[in-house]
């Protein structure tokens, strides 16, 4: 039997309440706990996500246990890596969602694979990675564990080698890949393991690998630039039940903008796009094999605008009839684009509004006009496209007036949903260059500047949740607008999802004091209001 070159492990969804309790110990020094608190509710005397609340409502409604998780959808990072390696004749198996697929991982580890690869998309903390590593070690002590992706690249970018070593020892893997892409490095690492030449890792760029219990070797940095067209996901390498009926898709890499709070473009490199011909080919295969819903992960799907219109026209011409959602810059659009979106099947967009105050948008380097925001929201709403406005509170320059302007903006130009986030000061983002101008002190969720501190911003977050009435709060953790296609595949209607979010708002507000609350009667009423999906959703 052919030896398995690697297993790729996708997302690990750690217990939300456990994660919150760890953040609570810093409650007087950081806004991290408040950020989580305003995105969760008290359920059975513990902090829970909206998806956990929805499962409780569904269980009450149907009398059968529901265990839905949006992380059950196919991991695009995992699909991309597996496709990349299989094209190069590596033997690869996938474990998409660690929480649901542990028994599969155990069976694969019994086959004595050469390596296990752990992706780190979405992680801002190392605990999920540590849990996977620990689990692997319990079932196979010999296999090499490789960790790469955004979390590892961020650690390497932001920390000195000594700090990196401390973090990597705590994680417990054997090999770390230090590149914003990393797939070519992974290929070379697997070749070394396949040839039995672990020492040859010293010749592979972008690698940090363990020599002994305390020592790591670092190889030279060679920035990768992998061709998007050549390496588009070959979905024929996967069984349809992996990606049908809902999947993610990428048509571009990086972002052409330079928002002052974001360091992503400096990590990801220049904005690069796939050809429409390649996108069409990928979509045709997905359509012909039963995909109904696509989530585009491009940071700026509608930029450049002419290309975006051509993608929409292509979907219309082929009659793919996908339901799709994406990030969207409504300040970079026009009426023709709005029409094409509707005709091509767009059901919802995530709008990085950030602020309804023009001066704050200028401080953010957003190149956005509040009036264009208003117009875009109006036109999207007229076409029945769901909208989620993402807001940031506390950016340098923020004060009482600017927050009230944002509230008034959303009251006058309501989106379907909104989410309010506490400003996170990334010292590697462009805004750091203006720290003297704004009097910025601190980092992360622990900061202050000339006009506000994180404590005041946290108070304003709660004020906004209590006083914005024309739109519905929708937490980002395990839910957000990205969960809507997933819930639709489980036979929930958009109106049911909106109704659930409206009812959940009351529970969210009553959870803000952070004291135990009995929501049993509320959940019974929500179950009654929600109704029963056509097919009970039981996952896992």
C-alpha cells in the first residue's frame, strides 16, 4: 500500500466559553473580553455563540438534537493545499473540521503517514493548534507535524526569534512554514520527508524546524509568488459530498487598498487576480456536480469593477444560478453592477463600512464617501440583497461626535445586519506611523489615543447595541453573513434566519451585564416564532 505523504487538518473550533474565561482574566487591562461579550449571549449560564443559540432553538423546535456549525463547510485553505499537492502526485488525505472528524483522523494516523499539516486560517490564538497537536501525539508519536498559514506567518512577522521559539515550543509541532502563501515550501518539505532526508530541510527556504527540545533552525526567506491560474482548486480531486452544496471560492489574492488599520496587503503582497476563463471553468465543474451556494472570500470582490461585472455576466450567461455572498465595497460600484449582482444570484454582502463619519474614514485611509455608502446600501436593499455593515469603534480620532454620526448613519441608512467591533491597534499596520500625531499608546485591545481609550470605546459598543434599532446585530463568531448559505442548505429560509436574529437581539442585550440569565422561556418562544425547517438540521 502506498505510504500516505500527509494528512491536512482544517479548523478546530475551541469551546467558546472556555476561550472567554481565559480572556476575562485580562478584563481590566484589555478590551478582548468585551469584544467577545458583545458578540455572544448567556446560555445555560455560560457564554455562547449565536450558532449555539440556534442549535438550542432548533432542538426545542423539533425535539431532536441539533449540532450545526458553519465550520462544517469545506475549508478553502485545506482544499487549495490538497489540490496543489495532488497535482504534484503526493498522496494526501483531508480532515476538514477537526471537531467533527476526529475519528477519521485517528484512522488515518494508524496508516503511519509521513506528516500531518495543520492550517491556521482564522486563528488569532494558539490554543486550537495546541489541541490538534496534542491529539495527534496521543495517537501517533512518530509522525512529523507541520504548521503553516496566517497564524504562523503573523508570529514570525511580529515577533523576534526568541519569542517565536517560546511560542513554537508551546505549540509542539516539528516544522513551521514562514510565508504568507507557503504551498511551494510545503511541497519541498514533503519531498524531504518522502526521501527520508530530514536534514535536507536546511536547504528549504521559509522553514523553521525543531532540532531538539529547545532549539530551532531557521532557513533563508524567499517570498513565494504562486500562480493563481495554474493552482486553482481542482475539485475533481475531491468527492462531491465534500463541497456540495455550499463551498468557498477565491478569485483574487491580497487587496489593492491600504486601509490604515490593516496590515494584510503588506503580508499578502500585490493584488493578483485569476483569469475569468479559469474562474468560469471552476464554476462550471462546481455547478455540474451540484453546488448551489458559493461564498467568495476575496477581500475586494468588486475591484476592479469592470472585471467584477464580467464575472457577473459570465455567471448569468452560463445560467449557473448560484446563491452567492461576498465582501463588497459599495463605494466602488454603480447601478449596472448592482443589477448584475442581482441577476447573477447575489443574496448577501459584507460591507466594510467601518464608520459613518467622514473624518474617521479619512483617518482610516478608506477612500470612501459616506454619501456613496448611503447610495450603495439603498440600491442593494432595493434589489433584495442582504447587507451586513461592519463597524469599528475607537479608531484614532474617534470621539463622542464621530460615534454618534455612525449611529445616525446606520439609523438613516439601515443595512439588514450590522456588527460592531472594538478597534484593535496593530503596531504593524500603517496607522502606527501616525502614533505621535494621534497620541497612540499600547497595542491590540489595550490602547488609548488623544480622544479615546479602549474602555470608552467598549462603553460605546454597548451603547450602539442598545440604541441602533433599524438594523439587526449579527455576531461574527461562528455566524455572520457567511453562515447564511450554510443555513440555507439545511433548509432554512432567509426570513427564518432574519427572524431568529431579531429575536436573538433581546437576549444579546440582556446578556450585556454578564450575569446569569434564564432564557428558557425565551428560547421556547423563539422556537415557536422560528418554525420548523423543511428538514431538521442535524450535523456532526
